């Protein structure tokens, strides 16, 4: 008896009668972690400040040079030493628009037929974009304050050699002007030329050497974090893999960043921003090694503009306005360092 033949399936019939599965929501293809900003939040270095300028009195030296040893018949001269100065930083302003037109509001309002709530998505993108944009400015290498961009880690720690200023303080490496306001130096400012751009090979020895210089100006229990790009991070991991002398770092455990800890309290973090792809305006950020003492830094924000998201307003009320909506994410503040000598920057590490 002949067996029945099952007809071949006609895919065209399936396509004509079946609706494709379209999953709701958006999967981001641009996940960019920001460990330096996370560390500031973690160490409670995120400070509201509503003043027009950000000022801090600092002590620049000790007065031990006034100490006198003497005998009973020797006079005791008077004296005093000027050892106080101040940093002054401007409050910087930033905004990122949230815009959508009437069609998006009418036909995509988060209802059951909307695959993606475009209004909410645009707002979330703007909030995230503001954080990312400011974070990139944290790594800006402009020699002096531009007047608009947020002050950066690189700007704070770069060894100025042309009487440039940081926080309204003039610094000059070659003539030892206000070296207390420079980033830590591996040569203790013993020569006229900075060692910052000297070629170094990445190693745990180099990390420890930098950490020793940073601790000369750090409080007890300081939280030291070294930030490097992916290439240098992998080289350090390879050096330690054979001896297994590291453990998962706090940033890894608490925030999911790639990090490990050596010597109990020195954390080394992989920052994907330190690449030519993510910082195209900078020169070889993949060779930067940044030793960062979070206790000396503050991300100051104005309480009324602390990543404030305004309600989108219909633009049809404005003369010549379009049938659209416009809101903004608003930020006022700055990134400041009160003790640059407690952190360090090397720019030519491979």
C-alpha cells in the first residue's frame, strides 16, 4: 500500500497570513561604562553647590622651617610663613535637547500598539547622553580652561610649563612656580623637564611606583584607582595571571566594571573611553595611565541643574514655532581637584 505524501509547505502562504514577531523595547548597541564618574559617586564626591564660583582655601606647605633649636642664652626670633592659597573654579553650563514632533506624540504615545515609547526613549537617551558628553570632557586635554568646557582630570594633572593656570592658580614646572598645584611627579620635580611624557612600559612595578608618589600627599586610608585603556589593562592582567596575585576590585563587584585590586587597596580599572575611537579629539589616549585619588576630587553640581530634565513644551505657542515638542536636560557644575599632587598622569605608557 502506497504511503501518503505530505505536501510541501508554501512559505508564501505563511507570509501572507502571519504577522512577524516584533519584540517591544530597544536593545542598546552603545553601552559605555563610566568608572571614573562611578567612583566619584561611590566615594560621595558628588557635591551640590549653588555658588557662582567654586572656591577652596588650601594649605600649600608646612611651617617646619620656622622651627628653632636653641640654648638658654640665645634669642628667639619671631617669624611667620605664608602657606595658604585658594583654588577658584567657574560653574560650567551644559544642556542636551529632547525633541520630538507631533506625529510622534499622536501616533506613538506609549499605547498598546507602540513597539517603542519614543518620547520616553528620547528622554532616556538625552539623560544618558549628557552623562557621556560630560564624561568625555573629564578626559579633555586642553592646556587651559576654555571657559565653557568642564575642567578635566588631564587638565588638572598635566605638568604646566608655560605659566598656565588651573583653578586660577598659575603653575610653571621649569621654574618651580606652585608645584603644589601640579600632578605628582615621578622625579619629584628634580629636573627642568617633566617626566610625564617619558616612555614607560606598563607593569605592576610602575603602578606601585606611582602609588608611592601619590601617597606622599594622601590621607590615611586613601582609595587609589588607576584608570587605563583596554590594551594596557590586558597587559597588566597577563603579568599577574601566572602568579594569581590579584582579586576582583570593588568597582568590579559593585558596578560590573572590569577591575582588579593589588596590594589590598590599589584598584586598576579598564576604561573603554581611553581609546582613539571613543576620544577621537585626543592624542593616543590608549597610552594614558591615570592614578586617581577620589578623595581629592569633587564633581560639583548646582542643585537646581543637577541633570534636570525639563518637561517638553509644545513649540506651536512660539511665534513661527513648529508643531513639535522641546525639552532639555540641564547641568551646571564642574569637576574640581583640591590636591593635584595626590594624583598622577603619565601620557606615554605602552
